[in-house]
C-alpha cells in the first residue's frame, strides 16, 4: 500500500482495530510450533511456515488467529485459490464474522478479482445496514490493497444508505484528493465543514498534505473557487492554500471576505500582509497593511503595522531601483526612480516619527528616512537625521547604522578624518546586526588604505579575513596583493587606492581612467587587478564591447590570477547584456575546465544547468 495513504487513513480506523487479529496468540498457542512458524515466516521461508500453520489450523479450526496466519503466508506464496478455499469454509461456518469477510475480500483483491471482492463486501454490508464502523473497516482494507475506487464506492454507498455523511466525508475527501478528483474532494470537505466546523484543523491539514505539490494545490484552489457562496470555513481553507502557493493578492482578498464575518479582528489580514512582505510581494503587503490600519485604527500594535506598511512601500521602490541597476553588474550606476515617488514614503516615515516619538519604531523610521535621503544624494537631510539618532538616541540599535552611513557621506565629501571617526564609532556602537560592525571595520580599513597607511590597513585586513562569517572578507582579501611590497610598490598602491576611493564615491568613469592607466604597471599583480577592475567598470557602464575586449585579454594570460573571475564576468555580460546564451555558457564552461578549484566552480556549474534546463 502507498505509505502516504496509509499514514493518512490509518488513524481514522484505529478505533476499529478490534475487528482484526493482533499478532498476539492466546497463551495456549505460544508453543514451539507456533514460534517456529513465525521464525520461518520472518526468514521468508513461507512454505515451511505454511506447513506448520496449516497443522495448527486443522487442529483448531475455530481459531481465527491460525486461519489468518495460514492465509497470510499462503497469499505471500500467491496461492490465492487455496487461501479462498480456507476462507470459504470459515465464512460458511461463521456467516456474520467481519474478520473472515474482510480477509476473504482482501484475498480476492490480491487475486485480481476486485468485482468479486466488492460484491462480497457489499452483500455483507447490506446485512448490517451499512454500519458506519464496519463500512469503514472494509473500505480501509480496499485502500490497503490499493483498490481506491472500491474504497470510494463502499464509503459513498454507506454515506447514502446510513444518512450519516459525517462519518464518511473526511475519508472520502482524502480519497478523492488522492485520486485527483479535486472537485469532489472540495465538495466533501465543504459539506463536512457545514456539518461540523470543528473539523477545520483536520481538514485543513488533510488538504494541505494532499496538495503538497503545486499542481494538486492549484486544482484544489480551482475547485473551491467554484463555490458560489463559500462558507467561512471554506474561505479559510482557500486562504491557507493561497498563502502556500504565494498567491498573496488572492489571500488578501480572501482575508477581507473573512473580515465580513465579524470574527477576524484582522488576524488573517495581518498574516497575509506578513507572508506577502517576507515572500517579496511588497505591493500586496503594502495594500494589506494599509487596509489593516483603515479597519483597525486603534490596534495595540499600530506602531509596528505602520512601520511595516511604509517598509513595504520602501521595498517596492527598491525593486524598481534593482531593475534600473541590475544585480549582475559589479557596480551600481545609482539610477533612481523619479524623486516624487519617494515623497509618500518619506512623509510616512515622518508621520511615524511624530506619532511614536520615544519608541524604537521611531528610531528605525528616523534611520530609514535618512537612508532614503542618502540614496537620493540629499546628504544634508540625511546627515540631519543620522545626527539626531546619534545624539538623542545613542543606545538605539540603529545608532550604529547612522554612524556607518554618516561615514560614507563624509567619504563622498572627501572628509576622510571625519569618515574614520564615524566608522570607528559604528564598529563599537550597540547593534543587533553584526554586519554593521563588519562593514564599519571594512570601510575603516579602506580609509587607512586611501591614506597610504599600510600597517593599519593590513592590521584590519587580517581581522576581517579571519572572520569567515564576514560577508566582506573576500572583498578585503582582494586588497592583500596590492598591500604586499613584494608585488606592488607604494606609488602603485596609492594609485590603486585612488581608484578604489573613486569607486566608493560613485565616480565610475574617473575610476576607469585610473585603473586603465594602471594596466601598464610593471607589477604583474597590480596590472592584472587593474585590468579586471577596468572590465568591471566598463560592464557597469554598459560598455560591453570594451569590457569583453578587456576580459578576453585577461583570460588569454594563463598566469593571470583573476582569469576565473574574468570568465564569470564575461559569461554574465554575454548573458545579461548581449543576450547571447550560447556564448555565456561557453564562458562559464571554461571555468569548469580550466579552474576546477575555483570558488566560482559551483556557481558556474549551477548557472550552466539553469540555462540548459530553461
């Protein structure tokens, strides 16, 4: 029997186990012959086991335990006619014994005589007026033999004959779902919910376990959506299915329908908003949070809902930013959506700051508003907000973030000393996010690098790369060769630092000029690094042909330490900029061929597989 079906159906028949023999014999049966037969059976020596069971059965023909044991091993030998002979004799002598009828029907099913089994069981159930308990026992035996249609037939007939559908609908619903009759399954579950709303948790679990693949879930959704006037319980099932399938807009609409029942208090709507937010559907999340605030303006968690609402609006704009600045490019061009689109978000942050003055919610709103001004290059407005956090809320977890971005602004304004002070403060300020301190140390290291303070730079570099959890460890490690006097002189290092600073300030074209000139350095390491940096910048500036030319130069040198990275970037340019999938795959494949130990090996392989499968 299918294991998943057994696990789902079996608990609902556990109460009927009294109709089946257990493997525990009566005291008089635990003799050596019985133990020997059981040992033979465990060793799959069924002929030997059968001989002993037959002897025991013949000596005690009225004992069902021995009959069942005999039939079991005989069936394992596929001698079904022989088993049926024993069972016919038993049932003639015990005409109303459900155990014998049940076992005979199962044997008929194993013999491929499903119609005969069904007639046997049907005739027996007629004599007991389709007793719900006995009907379900026989239906379970049909399921055990994978005769699902027969099980459905027995349950459907019992439901009709008894006029007690509540006993059968849960099992019918599962069987309909398992046999992909989703409309019937939905109907059975809905009918049961009308009769007994307390069954909702069980039904919800049953549906979601059946619909653990998208195809089944979508069929269930389609079936439930066809209901003209769905009950609240049906809506709840739909709501769960929508969330499981990340159909957040429909989940939110369903939550609003549930609100009309008067018993929701925003619970489902809030859950839908949260699921949509963390599922990346920020537009739907924002709409749900807005409706929640409209319906429940005095919620005790209003500050959190307000903040989540504006964060969803903020993230919606961030998705548009990513569209304008594709993530595959090494450097952002910092192209922003229209300025007016940010004003509602900025206004909402201001509202939160005003309404919840002394809360950590307000502190987060202050930082987020400042960060938006930073992205918009409205540095004075950003500094005002960051300074408010630093001065008036020094113990907020967002004070460290404020120090960090204040430092970045000072760097962009060429105020190196002020930037260093900010990064030092950020690295020691309280924060629940270790990434803030890690980034502060990284930028402080860059400040020392820009000033040519090699000793301080190397000291921080060692700290950063010693922490594998630091996401910037690889970026920091790239500077190691240029700091090594054996690979680059101090003048080369300073020129490289100038280019890095221009990159950090967002001056990509000026940085390209610096690195492009450094390609002629007498230091091989510096020349390779400058060549790769030049290609990265050209790719970011949409100068694809220039980037491809530079990268081909890099990969043509078998000694180039950046050849694997150059190949990967070359693949990205062909894939995303040139829309040339074939050339992209060739570039990625060269990483697998030439650099089997590269840290990009797995990423290249996964990218190739993804492209070939789509």
